C-alpha cells in the first residue's frame, strides 16, 4: 500500500474497546424472579465499535493504532491481548488505574439484538488520551461510540481539527445514543471537521429527526458538512456527497451473527478510500466487508482480507 514514509500508521482509531459476551438466541420474554433460562450459545469476544473497526482495518492490511482506555483488570488485559493479536498497535491504549474496563452483554434473536453496556472507564476517556504525536503519525483518524464518551465527545472537534492541521483525514461513527437526545449542539462542531460520517439507517434518522427516507436523512446530514455513508442492512448502503446519492447492494449471504457488521463496513470504507478507490467502489467494498463479517460469531472472527473483499468489487483494477 503506498503511503508517505513519515507516517508510520495509516489509521488511528479512537474510542471504545471491551469484552462482549454474546448470548443467544434469547427467549422472547426474559424471566426475572431468579429464574434461569438456557440459550443455545455464548461467546466471549472482543467488542466495542472502535475496537472491531480497528481489527477490520488491520485485517484489510492497514497499519492501525488504537487510542482509548481500559481498566487495570482481567477484562482490560483481554482487550489489549485481543487487539495486539490482530495486528493493532496498543501503545496509546491507556490503563485507567481507578475505573473498570467497559463490559457489554449482547442478547441476540435472529438478526436483531439487545445491547447492555456498563461503561466503566469510557466516561473518563478524553482528548488527553489522543496524543498529538500519534495524530501526526497517521493518515486518517476514525472515532466511534461518540455518545458513550462525553468527555471525548465535547472535545472531538478540537481533536479532529488538530488531525486535519497535521495532514490527516477524519471519520466518525456515532453509534447509538443511549440517552435518546442525539444532541446536535454537541455533534455539529464535530461534523464541520469530519470528512466521512458513517451511521446506520436508524442512526441517520435519529440524528436528523427524519422519520422516513434514508436518502433524505443522509442529505440532511451532508448539508452539515461531511460525506455521509449510511449502512442500511439487507438493503446495502448509500452515500450522499451533498449533491448526489451513490448506492451499493448488500451481498447475498446467510448471516450467522450480525454483531459488528457495521464496524467492519466502516473499516472497509476507510481502507478503500485510503487505497484510492472512487466512491462507488469504496461503497461496494465496504458493503462486502460488512456482509462477509456476518459469517462468524462476534465482530472480528469473519472479517475479510483485502483480497476477499475486493473479489466482490469487480473491475476496480486494484490489488493487494
């Protein structure tokens, strides 16, 4: 992959990293009153939108660094080991001496899931966890789980602006907002310095208040600054550059587990853009990455290589 020799990393990912306990399929009604219910399967896997995206990008051949926090506990050690094993540099992954590593339980039922997260040290993650020398050492900065990290969210515009001054491009996946506020006053300053916004369809609607029409929601977000790339499940994906819409269909795969598919999509899109693909090809490759990631359990087990993903984007003339 061509890249300036002065940039040791292609991608810096900033955000959440935690163990996921994925359980399912869960019964339709969870029983309280100390009743025990059995599920078919449980998996302990690496979770966190940012962590899954970082692993997907490394799998695609990018040189990836991660900035964030974990606790000084077994869960933090698990996260650090899992990221390192997948080729992600964790030199800037801070160990918080006071707060615990976040933990998430993912309850699955078919293609749907409920997510329960104890945020732990996510609330302490802030701009000081993203050193300037690392911003200067990368070509692109991606942030995830915006609403889970209030200290970082309030300063992310400054972090992205600094990254741009230092020559990097930027992208953001807000993910869900557990508070349901989707605060535009918090987000708008960030969007002004964001090159690519990567929500799913429900998030795009929530961020804009548009009840129907994914393309309409994407257009509204594009007017606020970034290229908007929306993940739309079985419908594939679309991008809005402020003027026109580009679409890509989903791959016809039978999903085993959709956890982290959107994060693998993000990795594919960023990798494709950094490798010089045009918008239509980048969108198609990202959709392939998201679709192929559903072949395994958890967010990282089935993430494709560059060649695997590219095989589903014919005619690009791009190679590993």
